């Protein structure tokens, strides 16, 4: 597995990975209507392009194929953490988070925070995040529960 910086040519692969991860993995914890709202069949490519360009994003590659991705906003917010269904449970997210933590240390950030899905909460807990509070968010008309979580870095 290699971890490298996202490049714009990765965009379609990233969107496809996100779609598969939500539809096939997060479906364990959310309804079909919820995952369809979260990862719609007609993604807003322009919005994805702008968001990826606005913050560092890292991808994990296994045998040349995208296996996962994550990002880090300047305030310590980890917006995305998604692993392909074929590569679950093999340390891909752990490796991506190590990259995020290395960058956070370089930037002198004191804290990482995220809104973890029900599916991702055990992963983030395992990696030292604590749950601040559950919350309900509305995504394209669907109410969904996730967890505000944080990890203090110093
Ligand atoms: C959550 C997710 C990113 C985890 O990715 P992953 O690559 O399978 O996680 P890893 O293999 O790196 O796991 C790292 C550690 O977390 C633990 N862990 C991961 N998922 C877990 C779970 N569901 N329950 C318990 N422990 C879990 C692993 O056991 C591992 O522990 P270790 O470091 O002691 O070996 C992945 O399941 C996913 O893509 N989920 C669907 C999309 C999603 O909901 N993303 C989050 C949006 S906020």
C-alpha cells in the first residue's frame, strides 16, 4: 500500500470509491434511503472538484488501484475517511489517519475533529478519538445520526 497526495485525475475514482463505500459498507448502519441521499447516483462533480482543491487530500493505493482517501482542513477537521469495500479491515484507514496526524503535527495543530458515521465510530475510537456528542444531520432530505468526535494531539 502506498499513501500519496490526491491529484485531480483521481477525482472520478474517488467519487466511485465514496459511492461504493457508503452504499456497500455504511448500509450496515443506515437505511437504503439514507445511503442513497448520502452518496447519490448523480454526484455534484463541480462541488467535489472545489472541495478537493481546497484542502490536502491523501489517497491509499493498493496494486495501483484506489483503496481509500482522507483529507485535513486547516482547523483540524477531518471531513472524509472512506475505504473501498474490497479493502476493509486491512489497515487502510489507519495508514491514512497516520498521514493526517503527521501533517497535523507539522502544522502544529492541537486537535483533530470529525463527524463520524455510525460505521466509522469504532475505528475513530480505536485510534484515540473521543465522542463529544451524537447529532442528527439532514442530508438531501434524510435525517441521519453521526457523532462529533475529537482527538487532542498535545
Ligand atoms: C470506517 C472505515 C473508514 C475503517 O476503515 P478500515 O480500513 O477498514 O480500518 P482499519 O483496517 O485501518 O482499522 C484500524 C483499526 O480500527 C479498528 N476498526 C475499524 N473498524 C472497526 C469496527 N467497525 N469495529 C471495531 N473496530 C474497528 C480495526 O480493528 C483496527 O484496529 P487495530 O489498529 O488495532 O488493528 C471503513 O470501514 C469505511 O470506509 N466505512 C464506510 C464509510 C464510512 O462510514 N466512512 C466514515 C465517514 S465519517
